[in-house]
C-alpha cells in the first residue's frame, strides 16, 4: 500500500491547509489512511466493509440532543 501513486489527499483539504489532512489509499479488500504531514509513519488499515460502515455513520444526521 505504500507506493506514492496509491495515496490521495482528502477532498476536504483546502488551500493553505493542504498539508494538514489525511490521505487515503484504496485496495479491493481494504482501505488505508495516513496523516499527510508524516506519511512515513504508520497507516491505519480497515476492511472495506468496516470502513464503509464508518462513513455511513459519519454521514448520518445528528440528533441534536447534545453530548450524553
């Protein structure tokens, strides 16, 4: 997963903060995430199904009830 061509920056990276974001690399069976500021360090790898479930959870509307 570590080749340069596999990694792409988050679509939420904007001008000025372009170095302060996460990068993602995809593979048919898993997704890897790393910090773009220190790409030589370790990355987190998730099975594709787990990462998809994580994104679905993030995209759900918040209930607005505040912290519990």
